[in-house]
C-alpha cells in the first residue's frame, strides 16, 4: 500500500465513531422525513375520501312545529 492509502485508512479509523454517528443521524433524519411525508399523504387521502362521502350524502332536514311555543309566548305577553 502506498503511504497515502495508509494515511487515509488511519484517518478513517480514527474518525470512525464520528462518521458512524453522522451516518446514523442522517439515516434517522431520512426515515423521519419519509414517515412524515407518507403520513401526510395518507391523511390527505383519508380526508379527501371522507369529504367526498359527506358531499355525496343527502342533507337531512327536520320540520319543527313551533306554534305551541308561539301561542304560549303570546299568552304570557297578553297577561
């Protein structure tokens, strides 16, 4: 081996812990970003499906007869 290769090997061996820590941090960051992007896509798709379902569902209306309440209030005001 040439002296340059020996020096490079010694330098890499000396800094191996720092290099491994940096690679591990990069791996964790990459995994976190991919997970967040995947969660955002799944959440967006789920929201879109629910929204489309809500839009397609017919609206329900309830008729309320308030004549009894109106009569009662009118009788209170008349006294």
